[in-house]
C-alpha cells in the first residue's frame, strides 16, 4: 500500500481546479511528502484507461469533474449504491487489487453545506441546470425531504422552463440552487435568467460556483434579502469525504 502515492483529478480544461491546491496543501500540512496530486486534463474519456495503464499500482484515488462524471462509470469495476442512483461518480478509489470503485461525494458535500441554513419554510427547491452536478443535488434534497424541480431550457419530466418562472412559482420554491457554470470567473457578469425581482428574505440561494466568491446570482439574491452561500464549503466537505474513502 505504501507504494500508492498518486492522486489526481480527471477532467477537461481543469487548470482552474480547486482540488489540486486543496490536496497539495493537505499533504503538506500532514507531512505526507511522498504523496502527489496532479491534474489529468484529457480531451476524451477514452484516454482514461491509458492514463492508468502500467501505473495503476501507483494510484490510490482519483477525483472526477466535468465532463466525465457520467462517462467514467463504464470503466469502473464497482459503483457505490448512492453514486449508482445519482448516475454520476466524482471519486474513484483504487484498491490493492487494482479494482476501480466509484463513489459520489458531491451530494454529501452539498447536504452538509446547506443543512445549517435550512428553515422550516424551506420546503421546495429549484435546481438550475440539468448536468451531472444537478443529479447529486437532487439526490441530497431527496435525502433532506425537500421537493425539487429542475429548471432548463428544454422541457422534460419534473422540469420548469426558465420562461415558466413567475411570481407564484418563485414564492412557492424558496430554495434556488445554481448548478450551471453561469457567473464563473472570468464571466462574472453572467447569471441564470430567473426573475430576481420575486426573491425575498424567505429565499435561500446556493451557488455551486466558488470563484468569484459572490456571483451575480448571489449578489442579486442578497440585494433582495435572501440568505446566500457559495460552493466553497461544499467542495471542502466533498474533498474530505474523498480522502476518507481513499483511506478506508
């Protein structure tokens, strides 16, 4: 087990990534000088097996980010029930027998980050976006017994179109979670197209984005008295959960 010193993040265009700095700092603090964490920035998921080829015995854990949280699943030997139900994996543990086991720690991180902010009137949520992250958010809300609807530009089951968000809907759904990339640095003037004028102090706005620390989405909510939170703590919680899985 001691020869397993490699960790990393699998994704595409991930130079901005939170994970590399977080784990590099963590290893340093813990005095684990032999451990490394690097970005594996690949253009296609098909390159993933080649990345491990001949070297799987050096790896202990891999995080997975956009756009591979779903497509990576076909390469795994085992998938945790939570990740299976969500339909997305963001943490891979490589066992001593070089088996790849997939987990989802996004839902855990989100649930832990939002829980302290929930009040009795927070019964229904809107999830902006329908990508891989939104599936983990939906799963966490289900665990918290909060009803939810997705908001998308395309109509589907359990989905509102952005054009359907009127005053009545906004009053009824007073948790709003941004799972889109809109507002991420450097495009800080972008925000999801929702009617912000109907947001009040009864609302809770959560943005998965952490850079900038206050997106336009959060600023507009705050202006109307909403409680706001960015995605940094969620990321920290899910990173710690990954670390726990790799070391269990």
